[in-house]
């Protein structure tokens, strides 16, 4: 199903690269967990920041619904310590998340297949040819965790606002 999206899906995601870092998800408590479990799509109605591991590197992902929302989700991620952002676009079916990534905004450079469970998105990333596979596990970043010790909110080289 994701194959049919191809490189065309990145046209809308190109706007993502020009935007500033999205705000982090700020809801808390049992109600937010219940909403996330009730509908994966509802979780991303506002931009959501997630942090965790892709293989052995720490990353931060920002996801939000596309306009219109029926068109799926889009966003980007960066590896901590590097300023390069990788575009993401895909769809949610229940709690299942399917995304493709593009490092250059045109070609698919990876595929993400994951599942939402509460405030965690985990699954497997693989290269376009399926030869390289890495596990990923991401957790929603709360507003009060944004600047916690050892956690950078921006990739290196972007610490100063202009």
C-alpha cells in the first residue's frame, strides 16, 4: 500500500523542511493516553514530538496530520548531534503507522512500520531494498521534558534563534 505513494508523497512534505521545529505535545494524564489508544490519527492532530532510538542512534521525530487529515501524516526527524533533517510521510490505520522517509525530498531512503501503544511508537525501519533493518522505539516528549538534562531540543548548529 505504501509503495503506491512513491516519491510523490514528498511534495507536501517539502513544506516541512522550511518550517521551524514544531511544538511538543503538552497534554498529560490518563485522558491523553486514552485518546492515543482510541485513535492513532487523533494523536497527531497537533504536532507531536517523539524521542527515542533508531537502531543505536538517538533521534527526535516530529509528526502531524496532513491537510486534509485523510491524506495521512507528515513530519521529519533528526539524529542528535547532526543538523540534517529527514522528511517523513505516511498513514495510520488504527494503531499501525506506515511511513516512508526521504533524505533529499524526492527519493525514498527508508520505510518505517510501527505500532502505537499508549505514548510509544515502536517498530522496524528498513532500507528501500529491505537489506538493512533497524528497530525503533520512540516516546512522546512532554512539555516539561523539553529541556531536561542531556536532552537537546534542537539538532546541533541550531541552538541560537535567528
